[in-house]
C-alpha cells in the first residue's frame, strides 16, 4: 500500500515555481530520506504532504485523500521541525499531556522516558528553550506521537553531535517496535544512512531520483589517474563529477554500470551515499572548484 502518491505535482508562490512536475510514491512502513540542497523544495514538498499547503497543480494523495485541510490526514500525521508552535501558557509537561489527548497512538511512557533522558524540566516552557533544546523536545513529540505518517523536517537543527546520534537511534529503535511511514529531511545524510530504506533526491524543485539507499551507495564509481588515461576511458561514460587532482591527474565519478575496474593506470574506488548525493545535486559537474578553474582560464 502506498501512503503517499504524487503525480505531476507543482507548487507556485506567486510567479515562482518551487516544485515542478513532481511524481513519486512512498509505501507504508518505510523510512525515507528527503535529500537536496537549500532551496531544492524539500520543506515545501513536506508541507504539501502534511496538508499545510495546497499544490498548484497535479495530483497528491496521502492515505488516499487530498491532504490539504483533511482532518483524517491531520489526525494520522505529524510534521515535526524546529519551528513547531506550542502555546506559551503550557508547560512542557502539559504539552506531553496534550499530545496524549490529540494523537491516538501517543505513547506517554515513551514520551516521559525520552523527556527525562534528555533532562528536560516539566515546569519549563517551550519558548524559553535554546534552539537545540527546542529541536530535541520537538523530536520527542514527533517520536512519541507514533503517527502512521511521521515527518521530520531538518529535525536536528541546533543539536550537538551526541544528541543527533541519540535522535536517529531513537527513531530506529521505536520504528522497529512500532513500524510506520517516516519521512526525514536532513543535510546530514552520513548520519541517516544506517536508518534509511529509501532516498528521494530533489534538485531545483524536481525529483532527481528515488531509490533504495543501498542502490545510492552503489550508484557511483570513482576513477583517478593520468588525465590522458582518464579522458580516454571516459568515452561513453555518464560523468557525474569531474575535477583536476593534480598537474596531470583527474578525479572523476561516473554512473556505475558494472564497468571493468582492472584498467591499467587507473585507480577505482567506491563512492559513499553522502558524496553521491552531493554530486547528484551539484551546481556543475566540477563542483565549487569549477568556479576557480574558470577564473584561471580567463
């Protein structure tokens, strides 16, 4: 069963098209990472799915319903980010109690255990928390809600490395106990790799690719060698990234199509999912180095 189905979805703000012809589907009980650079349209897409925004055109269904202003989608999903708003009149402990009333699957025992693990004060107030502590509290609400569709948009903003690690571990542990559909948007793919099943890569408002994380790890093949040897080998290859690696050496990433890796003079290596996602959404095949190379040529 597909929890989310998008067909040719477009979103415009005035005359600016933020999402263009976006199509994909996400099945139930999976953890999917939404990957892309700033401005790629990740937050807009997640807000469309959560029903906070209405798509300009195309067809978007969540739980087989149009999500915009759908009470069913609202009841069965949660959108957790660093800007979640809670009443300033409620103490943190009161917010946990309210969660138990609103979300049918809310686990109050889990909420309290996470709350105490991260050393929050029940009498504290949400709007007085630091940015990192606010993100951590919002994460507790997101996990404890156990909504069939749980959306985390850049959930670790402001968190230190140790807390980020705890967060991803908590997501995975609770997912194994209580499977549901989870979407996570993050710039820290290297921290997400171990919990993701699929990745949805956005680039300039369009879906670049949607694949299992295992496929992304095998997507690219890195090659290094003398410029002449590399240039000759690159014939008929799909080049993803290309840069100079010295006076007479080049480093290139191509699409892995099962090429022979025993070519004399060339050194082959694998490409991590994090590096691959960076290059797939890069501004040019030469990355930032291309800017300086162009200046030097002039």
